[in-house]
């Protein structure tokens, strides 16, 4: 019997320690981690620069209040605004909270309440973020959703046009749907969407909770599309495992979030900011991001060589080190088999094996992971019977 709510379907693995791309369980068995805490530990486990920054901040102070100036918040905010289309930042504790802040800001700044999102999107599990999510299974059992959200098919610009009316405040988009199945937005669709937002005076919100902080080879994934969002949300990789979220917005939205409009007691916590500064200083370097792109290309190349002819493998897709292996059947039973073989992976939907290794992964580790995937998928261990 456990004292925890059964909100997670946990695998038979209890973690003792982790470092780099390696996780060790309480029995001393080691695993190659290609999930990175669901895209959180972008610099791998216990990265020396992040650990040093945390230890240094521990010896200064852990928490005061957002009623006082916190200089390290300014440093992290500047790193975010310098590397995005935004001009100011609100710090919170998670991606869900960042999306809640984005929803509130869009409604308050425009005076309108409707927001268009996309089928198979995922924006979080609080009531606002859950209502923004275009998946019925996320809504099920919780009664009426927050009003004002409409869900249109992904990559369907005509559906967006039809959904816009006089009360539409914003469009909320993931340029790569992570939880929804590693679906990638078409460049033409994204650029046309930005034009529609401009024509109708709608705010364009891009949810970068999973795709941001170097995951796709750019600071943020929207930068592959040549657009300039009004609001960007970030979290997972931002502090390498220390809880943090951020909403980044353009200057024109500053006055809508004046004193009293929104708050987070732990938002911008000094420990999270210390970790965040170390992460962003490291990740937002051209050489590092170019390396992520090269390793992502290498991972996809190796996967195509090794498993593209496996009967159940339908396609291999992704950007940078965010890669999905789409299969023709449910793959939930494959994950425990891969864990047994020493490889930690994720799923997206029911038919996609999702790979989100640390951005610091090396080619030898990629080779090891691909070999393990090939062995499990080709030795007919995929049968659920």
C-alpha cells in the first residue's frame, strides 16, 4: 500500500541516482535515459554547471518574496527575451502555470474571451490549461470545461479562419505536438496563421513547454518557422529539473499584467533562477545548438537504417532531439520491454515511441539506444500476448 494517489501508472523502476545520460536504480542496474524526465533534463542529470550554480545559490538565500527585487530573475529574463521575440517575462512553477498565465494575459489584454487551439494539443491539467487542450480524454470526468475554447484540426488553415469571430482573443499553438503524437506543423500553415492573427488583431501564443530550450536545435522551435509570436510559454528544460515555468510576451502586453493582475508565490524562486541561468547560458550558444541539430540528424539516420524495415514501424519523424517512431499498433507494452533491456523511452499517444534524450547525449549513446530499440522491435518482443 502506498500513501500516494495513483495518478501515475508507474513502471517497475525505483531511481537511486543519475548522472549525464545514465540512471541507476535501487538494485544497482543502470539505464540509458532517452526520456530525460519527459524532456526536462536537457543538459543531462546533475550537469556540473547547474549543480555548481545551485550549490552557490544555496549558500546565499533560497526564498524571499516577489515583493522584493531578485536580481537573478532579471538575468534569466534577459536571456529569455534576448533569444525570443518577447520583451518581458512572468516566472511561475510549471508549464501548466505558464499556459494559465498566457490564457489570462490574452483575455485581459484583448478584452475578449475566446481562444482557438488544436485537436490533439496538450497544454496542461489545471482547468484553464486542460480546457485549452484538444483531447477529450484529458477533459473526461471533470464536468464542464472553462468556456471559450474551440478546437480545430491541426494544420488546417481554413478551419482556423472559420473559427475566428468578434470575441476571439488568441490562437494557441504547439509547432510540434509533443504529447499529442509528435505531429509537426507545416511551415506554410504556421506562416499563414500568423497573417490571420495580424489581420484579425488576435494574439499568437506558442506553447514551447516541451519544444523549447534547445530541444529542436534552436532556442525555441517556432524559430524554425520565421514567425514572431506575441506570447511564448516555457518550462520543462528551463532549469534542468528544478521546477520552473515562464511566460514570455511582447512589450505591447506589459500594461495588461500590472500589479495585482497575476502572481505566483514561488515563481522565479532563486534556486530555479540559478539553475535556469546556468542552463540558458550553456544551451543558447550557437555551437551547442548546431551540435544538437547534428546529433538529431544522426539519431534519425541511425533509426532509419536500423528499424525502418521493421513491419510495425510506419515512420520516423521529429526535429533535433525530439524524435517519434510511429508504429502501426499500440506500443505501450514495448516500453517495459525496453526498460528491461536498459533503455528509458516515452510514448506519445498510443502508437508512438517518443525519444527525448538529453541534449548532451553522444553518438556512442545514440548507437546503444538504437541497437536496443532494434533488438526489442525485431526479436518479436513486440507481441502483447
